[in-house]
C-alpha cells in the first residue's frame, strides 16, 4: 500500500549531499524520499499493528503539512524533510520473521525506501534490522521488547526507543513485591521465541534477587489460542504468583482463560508487558493485573496531551503505546536527517547516537551510542475492574519508574553482548 503524501519529486533528493557522499544503500534518493512501515496486519499482534500504522500515517502527514508535535519540534519544519515531501509504503509482517523479511526486502529493493520502521514482534524486528544492516538502510524499531534487540542481535543501522524486558523486570519488582510480599513462589508461562525467552529470564533474575522462588517456566508457541493445557499444569496449592509472558491476542487469551479457570482465586497474576488494545480485549480479566506499558494517554503533560488530541481528532480513538512509539520514532528519524543535512545513512546514525532528547510525553531520554538503546522511564500499570473501565481507560499508572532507577552500563546486561557493526 502506498501513501501518496505530496507531489512526485523529480531528480535527486538533497542533490548537494548526494554529491558530497558516496552511494550507499538507497542513497542517493531518486525522487521523493520513501519510508517503509512494516506492521503486523494479521496474526496475534495485528491490533497493535493497526494502531502503529495509524500513527505512521499521521506522522508522515504532520512532517509534510505540519501539525501535532511537529509544530513544537525545532528540528522539524512541517514542510517535508530537507524540503522534500515524504511518501510511504506499508506491508504486513503477519507477526512472522520470514514474512517480515520478505516484506522489508521488497520495500528496500522495489520501493527504494530510505528508512524502515515497524513491529510488533521482536523476532520480526531482529530479522528486519539484520537485513537493514546488510542493505545499509536505517531502521527505527517500533514495538520490540526482547533484550536481544539491542543486546546480542544489535546492529549499527537500528535504534530502539522501547525499553526492554530487563528494564520491565527492574521496574516491576518494587511495586509488585510491595503489594504481594518478598517471599513468594512464582510460575511462568512464556512465548517461545526471543521476546518471551528474555522476559522469562529477566523475571527469573530480578524476582529471584528479590527473594522469590521460581517453581517452573513453561514455553508456549506464539499464536496459541487455547492455553488450558498449560494453565492446568500450574500447581494451585503451591503457586503464589503466575507470570503470563504473552502479548497481543495471545496475552489477552491466556489471561482471560486463566481467570475463567479460576486461577486468580488461588494466586496473583502478572503480565509483564501489555497495552491498551490488549487490555481492552481482555476486558474484566485485566483487573488487578500488574504490567508495564510503552506509554499511555494518562501521562499528563503537553506532549502527551497534544499527541493524544491529534490522534483522536484524526481517528476518533485514543492512541495506544505502540502508536506513540511509531509516531515518535518516525519524527526522531526525520529530525536526525534535518540535523545531518542529508539522508546519507551513516551521518543520520551519528546524529542519533548519544542524543539527549525530550521524547513525546516521556521526558528526558538518552539514545546510547554503545548499543542504540534508549535510556528512558517505564510506566508500571495495574488493571482496572470492568466497572471502572471507561473512555478507553483500562488500567491505572501506579508508578512511572525513572530512567535513573533502571538500565545497565554498556559492559553489562544485554549491552555486554552488543557489537554494532560498521557504519559503511
């Protein structure tokens, strides 16, 4: 699907910079710059993908015509990027790494995309960023939460605004142990791919360090619809807390089925990462469930409120955390191009590395040079009862854990495994 958002350009975009820098990837650009958005439009994460795509469309509209947070960003003009109107293409990843890789390759080779962005599966993000490193095309990760994305699978050409599983565990331990005590038996069901595996290991590490005892961790296939056989194995008489390390429709299904089976009568339930569409799909089952979210419209500050208003005006709906990530990452890339004065990928990368910035609604952040992982706050939330859910609000923010309380140095944790690779 193509998004025609300006007159078709002729010649080479940024001709001065095209003469200054050697060809690499899809640089120099022929015609108008094209962004490629790879989102799950089918599969278990499709609800998240649909909201991301809405935000991507809006970001391109604002870059070309002004509006939203573009009007408040000194690096952006609202008249395109480097005075070039942006076009975009989108494609379905089907929440599958192989499909995503094929979709991204078409965008790079057929559509000559100068930048890709998307999510929601970490396996998808890792597959695309590996391709982008080889093809020398900038990639702005959207929704990817695996430690591996900016850990052992990191690449020079990819940047992640989203926090990871390691940070989620760090943020969850204080409020969860304060609520449930410091000596509990816990059991985990986790999605059997890079994301679920690193969530499982991070929860094991940090809750173990807090004095909890892990009884067992059981892998479940991505796309599972019926979790009853896994849930029935959870020992009710011994388990104090059940972690459901699932996301999207999988997460809504596993949580709903756990409560239908009455597991919440014998134990507490934690879902380490969720979002607005997922909580809505779970309905009343989200009540009292702790987790973390990328962002939420409840965060009350001018950038958050302006983004929420613009999205609601455009689509008549409240945006989710994945939507905020999609919008912010597109604008971050565009602002880096403006600062660089060129679309030449290595120069854009250098504008992003080590950049301190005020993200849309999340306060001051740092995009680390060593692993391209944003150091940022993490919202911890707790689900509301069905009677309390109103106007698109399904959970309350119980703690906005600051970046100074989270993370790890460049030589430890996931970053200790990161080797970014070359610029050129």
